[in-house]
């Protein structure tokens, strides 16, 4: 059987988009070994000098001026990428992206960020015949995700599907697959075994994550958490923020056998297995990974925009609540009263979990790719695409 090729394009604005891309790649390899995938952060791949500068500026803005990010998100919420921006993206990425597609010859292109989706959409408008699927990686749908050339949208929930339909997308173009997570998150280990593997004590455990860049919380919240350190194990994951990790490691309040300071790790699946509660910002990928692991959440302040919608969805679904000192005390009291915790919390999780199947997205994609190949021969690029195109 001819090997099927899938090109998965993302961008590095936050970690979730690329995490989703690699989750698709790993999942497809597992469910259908004849599928060959290639993941690229398009901007970083094509512009390795300029892209890190842009990403660094974005990161500083998120950390220092989150309100600005929220204002821009809300202002543009109902506006697709405009004609001028599409043209600019086309001019920047056109020749190089065509060369990548020519070399890789994908049967399907999947985008997990709206910028490469806009780039490929423009190429399809000019004649590219490769099917384009766009995975929306949050529990909301900004209009920037929408382009008429997209063949199919993969979305997290029926609510997002309805939102796209209100924006004019045809129902047949939208499939509710859930947000994909890495196969490591498809199953859940026994907590005691997971703690043993990670050299943790077998006591109630809270995992505290501040996002891929190690953002953390207000002093009052941290003080409330550490006041429980004699009864509860606290794991603080600071991501790539090495300065914050060093600061916490040397702070007297965090010097305790039941407190673990964890920097960047590729084993979040294991740490979630070991935990009873996750405290986090409501990024789409982190929330979905916790959902796959049956792990309830307390949400700290979000980056205004799509994270507000993520938080609202999970709170309304009964799977989390806002972070506060009062909520911490209430939850940690539950954790230290084992029977009450298991009875009250587990029933809520059971009621919500059937709505999400962590392997569904990649299995649906594998089936859709089979249908694509059954219906046509391998796509090729028209030679006319090799010359610049005006608007």
C-alpha cells in the first residue's frame, strides 16, 4: 500500500498549537503506521532569524501587557484575516512554502494555527489541490481561523461547531473531533504507581502549572498553597522560566520535603497521573490533557481572549472552577479526606468525561485520509503556482 503523507503546520505563539501538531503526528503513527507525518512551525522553519525575534516580542507582551492581548483579540473577534494581511503573508511565504509542498508532496495538510492556515488557503485559491484541514486548538473560534478555501474544520465541541456555522461555514465542513492529545494521555496510570515512578510520596498531590513559559500566581495564592505543605504534596512546574525555578528553590516557604520545583519536562503525562488536582491557566491543550486524565482543575488568571472561553467552558461543564484562597482550602480539605474526595469529585468527572475521547481526532483523520486517497490519485502542484500571483 502506498504510504500516505501528512504535512502538519503550526506556529510557536504559545506552546499549545505545536503540541497539538505533534499530538496528531504521534497519534497517527500509532493508529495507522502507513501514515508519514511532518510537523513544521512554518514561520520558524522559513525565517529562522526573524521568527524568534517576533516570538520573543509576543512573549514579553503576554507577560507584561496581557490586557493589550485581550483588547486586540476582542476587537478582531468577528473579523477574518483581511485582504491586505493575506497578501502580505502570501508575499512572505509564497515561494518557500510552495517549495516545501513540492518536496514533501503531502496528501493532506493540517494546520493547527491560523497563520499557516491563511497561507495555505491563499495557495489553494491560486490553484493548489492538496486538501486543507484546520484544527482549532481552543474552545472558541476567532474569525481569523476562517477561510473559504479550508476543506474541513476540526473542532473541540458542538458549541464551537455552532459558532462556525453562525459565521457562515457549511455544516458539512465541520467535524467535532475534540482537541487531540499525545497518546501518552490516552490512558491513565494508577496514582500510587505514578508517584512511585516519580519518587514522590504517596499522599494527596497538587500539580501547579503556569503555562509553557512558567507564569505563576499571586502571593496570597502561593501562601495559601504552601500553608498545606505538611498534609499535601505540591509540585510546581515552572516550564522554561529558569529564573523563577531558582527563586522558588531558594525561598524558605518552598523548602520542604513535600514541595517539588519542576522545570521544563516532557513527562507532564506522568505528573498528571500522579496528581489529584491541577492548578493552571486555561490553555486549550493543558485543559484537554487534564480532561483526558480525569484531573479536575482550578484556573488562575487567564490571558484575555481564547483562554477566557476555555475557562468558561470547563467551569460550566463542572470540571473546574476559578482559583482563590477559599477554593484552595476547600479542595485541599477534600483531598485530605480521601473518601469524600473520591465520592464527590469522581461522580462529576464521570458525568463529563464521555463527551471526550482522546484518540478520536487522529482516528477520524486517519479515516478521512483513507477517503481522500480512495477518491483520487495523489495531488500534485500546478506548474503555474511557481510564478508570483497578483491579487
